[in-house]
């Protein structure tokens, strides 16, 4: 599981647990970007992060290792071939016919070449090849899972940065409106229509709004920095594209699917589910490999060997005693063909217990798969419910913003006529700003929750 932060009001955090499983659809993205002039899209951020993330590169190495192991298993049915050679020099004292010991030294060389071909190993080789193929698929699904995890994390950070940027715009609008109101109040004070204390109140409001804008700008900077660090991007000049959030929301509303539909699709495409299913198959195959070790193993063997001997003592007595190197290799050559059988009789229950452990591993992985499927369905139901609730909340807050804007308009008219105080105007403006902030929060909260459903459904994550 991975935990991501949903988009909430300033100063609040809500964590959502998301399963680490999804298969990214193939995308055509622009990898080379003029970073000083262009802004990054979500697709470009995801693609760059996947290409440069160290953890993903490590998982790619694990997949390469599984591929090499699979290739090793595939060639295990071939005959092997080995050769060896040995040269030794021996020295000893020997008794002669006249009872006088003499020194004797010999040079010995031996050469051999042999081959063995497996005939029957209890189908062990067959199952090892199958296990290697399955393990390679498991490694591939783990790689897909890591890429999808990265895409979801980048999406969360990207939307978080957009959320803070929209709040920055809200605070900037509030500051501009409060400055305009301060100018009007100053004019009314100079005309004697308002007390000077009301000017002090509105100037204090301007200062508070300016502080809020500074904090919002800092949040944008930090969010972009966090996104850039997650992407492993060292380029300091970095900015992102801000899509039309209203259009994205309308599109997401039309594309919501029922929890059962999303779940059925997720079972077929999610790397976590596919990886666990493959691991169950791998464990069953490993059980057959363990069982095969209880059967006799039969190999065909063949080889050739020869040797050469040179006795230096006898050569001193008769120079013709030692045959030539080539003649001895030819005359001493031996060829053999045969079969080799090895049968386990009693292994102190080692093989039997290994088979029992393999069966337990199969049962454990089957239970893990069932539990993961149940957890996946619960999380899809929760994600769908949250998306629907967020959608309704967004609609309600959109009406609240309209009402707050109308309220500010009426208070503004009464204030300009001298029938309302600065405090009343500031309260109305504050309610409008809060409603706008809550609407922005609802927008990105709904967008992120729909992206989670896209994640489960296997749809490419894009805005």
C-alpha cells in the first residue's frame, strides 16, 4: 500500500491508502523540453520520473536478473561438455639389481573430455523452465506496479501544486479587492463621510490579506520543489501546466463507472493481482520441482581420455624406452559410453519436508491473493463513494460561492452609501474568500479521487 495526501483546506491533511497496482497505458510524450520557456504537463512529469527514478531502475535490474535465470533454465536440457588436463612430475629412490639405490623421476600427463546429457530427471528440468518463465512474468508485473505507483504519486504532487496555485489566485483577488476598498474608504474619510477608525480597520485587513498571499505563494514554491525532487529533476527553472479544472471535472463526472465495473476490470489488469496470481503458479511449479527430486535421475554419459608417461631413469639406460608423445596419446586413448542413474533412497525426510513446505507456501499465497482481492474491492467502493460525495460537495459549494458574491455586492452598495461598517464589509469579503477556497479544495479533491478510480480502471492518468 502507498499513502497519499488528499487536497484539503490549508493546514489540514487527509491520508488515502491506495493499492500499489496499475498498468500504465502506452503514451507518446514529448521527452525533450525547453525547460526555460515551456511548462511541464502531467504526462511529461510522469514519463520523466519513470525514466529517472532509481528504485524503478533497480527493479528493472531485478527483471533482467530473472530473464538471465530463465535463459539458464532453458539451456539445462542441452548436453554439457568439459575437458581437463593434468601434468605431474614425480621423484623417488629405487633399488637396482646391484643393491645400489638410484634416483628415478617421471613425467606424467593425462587428458580427458566428457559430456553428460540428461535423459530423465523426474520432469525437474521441465518444471524449472516453466518456473523461470513465470518468475520473469512476475518481475515484469512488479516493474509495471512500480511505474504505476510512481505515476500516482506524481499525479498527487502535481494536483497539490495546482491546488496551492489556485489558492494563491484566490488570495491575490482578495488582496486586490481589499486594496480597492481601502482606496474608496480613504476617499470617504477625506470627505468626512466615514470615521478614520474604519480606514485603520481596512488597512489592517489589507495587511492580513497580504500575509495570506505570501504564505500561499510559499506553498506553491514548496509544492513545485517537492514535485521536482520526486521526479529526480535537477533543473531549477521548473513550472507546470494548469489545465482547465472545470472542464476536467465535467469530463470526470461523465466517466465515472460503478464499483463493480471498476473491480472487474482491475482484476484483469492490475499488476498486483497479476503478480500474486503468477506467484501462486510459481509456487505450484516449485512444488513439482521438489517432488521431482524424489525420482531417479538418468543421464547419458560419454568421454575420451588418454595419457603420456616419460621415465627419465630408464631413458638413461635405453634411449628407445620412452615412446613419442603422439604415439603414447594415440595408444593410451580410451573411449567410454554409458548411462548414469542416481536414485534417492533415504534422505532423513529432507525431501518429504521440503515438499510439505512448498505446499504450505502455495496455500499461503492463495490466501494472500484472496485477501488482496477483498481489500481491492473495499478500496474501490470507498474511492467511488468519496468521488460521488466530492462531486455533490463541489456542486453545493459552487452555489455557496454565487451566494457569497451576491452578499458582497449588496454589502458593497450599502458601504458606499455609508449604511454599512468596514467590519461588515470585511466579514462579507472573508466569507466569500472562504467559500472560494472551499470550492477550490472541492475541485481538486474530486479530481484526485476520480484519478484514483482511473488508476484502478487502468485508464491513463491525465488531465
